C-alpha cells in the first residue's frame, strides 16, 4: 500500500464523517490513479462509507445533533434514490456514469466558487434592516 492510498482513505474518511462528500475523493482516486473501473470504484466507496457513517451517527447522536424525525424520512427517500441509481447505472454502464459523475463534480465546483458566504448574506440582511428602520 502506498502513501497516496493512505491519504485518499484518510481524507475520504474525514470529509465523509463531516458530510462533505468524501466519496468524491475516493472515487476520483480509485478511478484516476489506480486504474479501477467507475462502477467498481463506486462499489468500493459504498462499502467504505458504511463504517464511516456508523461512527459519525454514533458521535453526532451522542452530541444530540441529529433530528431523527427528519433523518428517517430522508433516509427512506435516500434508499429509494439508491435503488433507482443502481438500476440506472446498470442501464447506462460505467463510461456514461463516469462522465455524468464528472460533470456533476464540475457543476458543483463552479456553483461553490460563485456561492456567497453566510457572512456576506448576513451582512447584507443587517444592512437592509438598518436602512429600513
């Protein structure tokens, strides 16, 4: 095992436990740097995610930062989405799925570059209230 594999796993775990898309790091690493197919990379990512998610749920639950009422509804829809995604991936194949994944990452990256920070939005709201009063 090389240092890049260890770093990819470490960063994927850290980002995944914070809910920031650690799977993107792992799938990109596996697909680009290890000559692993897109579908296999996605499968490895899903297996990798299970222990990370379990530990994260325990920690966030202990800190009382999970609203279970909403979480269970979202999880049910997430499972339905996963089933549809699995069927769609089987239908489309690995090459098209990889291109869709890449386009999604590019779109999200561009969106994040132009996204206003919470401080900027709060400052504008405060300014609007001040002017109206």
